[in-house]
């Protein structure tokens, strides 16, 4: 496999247009919404966005935002929009992104990080704990998980890239 390169978009703003389009295609939200959030990132707190590049193409990405469209604004910040291209799945990219976002949240002074999902088991295997069910903006129930954030000097964890 070609070398993977992690880009934090507040430090690599040249990638914002491509990343906004990529996330929009994956999640169905307008690219302008992603672009606005990405342009607000300054490294001091949410939002922040990450992409993993392989051969100059986006292979995976995730964001760190205050609230990921659920009814518990007290449970923040949230990891959002985690996506790995199908041809890169099973290679530890999601694990890597989850670890990087936990580190970034720790650097920002957060003790916990949350995420909402319809999935079960995947996040538990990576050390996340189920907290409660929350209502999404569409009224549906979502599982909310938490994980402790990490300090910048902690190792990248098992199977890190």
C-alpha cells in the first residue's frame, strides 16, 4: 500500500475544497456546510477536520465538532462524519482516525469525546463506551458513545499506521 498521510485541515487549508466535496458525497450534506465548518477550524477547539491521503486521494476522514445533530448538547465535543473508502477498509484507518481525533480533543483540553452512531460493537472494540440513546435531528434514536481523550504523547495504539 502507498504511504498514508494524515492532514489536519486547519494546518492544510488547501485541502478544504476537496475534503468538503468528499464528505458531502459520503454523508449527503451540502459541501458548503462542511466547508464553513472546516474554514472555522483554528486548532484551538472544535471544529477540526482530518483526512487520510493515499496516493494524493482521500482514503478516509473524520471531524471534531461541538454537536453531531442530537438532542444532548451537554455531551460534547463529538466525533463526526467518520468514513473510510471501501477499498481501504480493514486496514486500520478508522482506528487511526479515532485515535487522532481523541488526541486532538485532549490537546484542546477536553476530557471526553462523544459520537453518535447506529452501529453496535465496532466502537466498543476500539475502547468506546455506550452511554445512552439520543434523538437525532430526524427524531430517530441513535447510540451515543464516549471515550476518554488522549494526551499528545500517548502512543497511537494497537495497529496504528
